[in-house]
C-alpha cells in the first residue's frame, strides 16, 4: 500500500539502508524489504545516479552508464570508484533521514526514525558499498553484505558488527571473493559472521528468484520463494540482535541456515 501511515503508537523504528546490485534499481529486493518492514524496520532503498538502471532526479531520468570496457583492469578501477560513490550515497541518505526525523524535511516518518539504530546493507556491489560505508561512517550501527565481493582499497578496522551472506561459490570460479570477504569481516573490532547458504546462487538473494527461469545456475536450487525468505530471516536474526538487543544466541540462530563462520 502506497503512502501507508506509520503505526500511531509513538514508537521509533530502527532503520535499514539498502544498496542494490550493479545497475540494479532500489526495488530489486522488494520481498526482502517488505519482510523486514513487517517486523518493524524502516527500509530505505537507494537508486544511485549513473549506476542504477534509471534514476529520477527532479523529474529528469538519469540512465545508467555502467558498461563493460573489455579490460579487466579498467573494469576493476570502475567498480572500485563506483563502490566508493555508493558508500558516500549511503552516508548522505543517513544524514537526510536524520533531517527527516528532526522535522527539517517534512514527511510521515518525522519523529519516528531511530537514527541511533541504522544498519547499512546491500546486495552484490551494494554489499561491498555497505562495508565501505560502515568503515567510513561510524554513525552506522551494523552492516550486512549480501553476497558482495568487497572493493574497498583500504579496508581498515571498523567498529560495527558485520554479517556476510554468501552462496557456496567454488574457489575455482572466483578465487579472490571469499578470502577478501573474510578479511573485511575480520577487521571489524567486534564479532562478525558469515553464513554460506547451501543450494543458493548469486541471484537467490534478490527478487530475481521470483521471476527468472528456475535454473539452479541462476537462482539456486532452494525454490523460488525460499531464497528471499531465507535472506530475510537471516538478516532479521542479525538485526534483531545488533539493533534491538534481543535475547538469544545469534550464532545458534544463524547456523540454522547454513555453514557459519564467526570472526
């Protein structure tokens, strides 16, 4: 339902920012976002100008400039730069949501956002941007990287707990992904986690599983609806603990969904 009012009980809601995959729209994980919203989180998805497929700014449509150059080195440089811009976008939106909560920007959520409890999340390159944003911006409380290869050229320690959700990719298919992700999770100064979910592929963790052909190489073998549900359940377990301080052993909860590594 569009423009639905917030529940009128004076509660302040924790916030989740989401950055989509390469050239993806902010709506690419709608099922995941709606699930988190049903649990009492305010979820804000970002379109990144010149990166997302199309972004509307002041009535003007800005189309993506993402393209393959044919050079692995140039493509890597582009991705590193694009990830840094996304990280800055996430911090900017965090600032704007603070203004919204204080009433400096009018909106139905003024006074209802708990900006002391903000998680930064993303899928694929959006997950890489989330990790980089957490390192650069201590205002974020927690970070979730959904199957994203990190591209931060200077992965220094950061204070937020982090969660990585990954598909069981083989080293021969991408020899640098898991070692680099492990390093970025390990430099958090607090406990961080990685859950490798059996039967998943990269797009299992997005809405693509709901409409693409049921090919395991594309969407995994867990079923059309199971992928988005598992992604939401894992994310919610982590956020309930790190943003809400809910009781229970997080490691036990996360290990229900796959192979768990704790850093």
